[in-house]
C-alpha cells in the first residue's frame, strides 16, 4: 500500500482518531498530517495473506494474534500511526484492542516499488524505536527475497537476508516458514519485454 498525503490537512491525534474511522479509505498519521492509503497490487496482497495464513494456527496455540493491513499500530501516543501489511502481538492489551495495536512483537511490510523507500526509511526508523518490537520483516513483491531484522543486545538489530530455498526463522514467535510459502501462487512479471 502507498500512503498519499491528504491535501495538507493538519489535525491533532485526537481529531485523527475520531475522524479516520468515519472515512471510506484508511489513513496513516504522521506528526499532524494524514496520508491516504492507496490500493496495492494483487501479488502484494497475496503475499501478506500467504504469510498471515501460515502464521495464524501457530499463533493461536501461543496466545498471540496476527492481523493484515486493516489494523493500525500506534508507534507512540502522539505519532505516527501506520497500517503494516502483517502485524503480530502477544500482549494482552493488544489482544483485546478495538482500534489499534500498541505493543506488536513482529511487523512485516511487503515491499513494492512505490513503498520500498518508505518501508526501509521512515517506517523502519519508527518501528525499531518500539520497545515491544522484536522483529521487522521486509518481503519483496517482485522477487523471492525476505529480509529480517531481529532485536539484539541494547540498540543493536541483527540483519538476516533470505533467498529462494531458504527457511525463514522468526525467533520472536518461535516459527519457521519456507520462503516459497510467502510466494505461493505468485507469478512474477517477466523482466524481458
């Protein structure tokens, strides 16, 4: 999904939280500005759903919960509020939440040409500042490639790249998934014209 700035509309967090549920589309919030979420591609959506489908039975047994795209995360009470492609929480407060998650354990974003720089830049910086977050996953939508950032000691984050044939290990939720499962049913566009 791509966030498009809404015509320079400034609002407080309270105004945003009251206004956004009344809108026909979703909006992310960053420092007083709202950004409309535009539709993603079918492969983008399918990758997120493939990941969610694999996670769901595993998480249920652990007392955790996963959601896709329509659940926002509150990075801090002031800002920002984002809609990750896949979000996992095991926190009791989040499991009963009605509007947004506050303490995700794992966040995944599906990268596309339009979202990659934001997911690797702005969102990456904000997400990694969340004390509850243990893993940040970036899933490429144009080729078989998954990147995993895992919380290490102190402020250190460890980087793990995965390619075709690899098993992606998600230590925060004690889960392993063959990388090909992310891409089940996905047909990549040919590079040759």
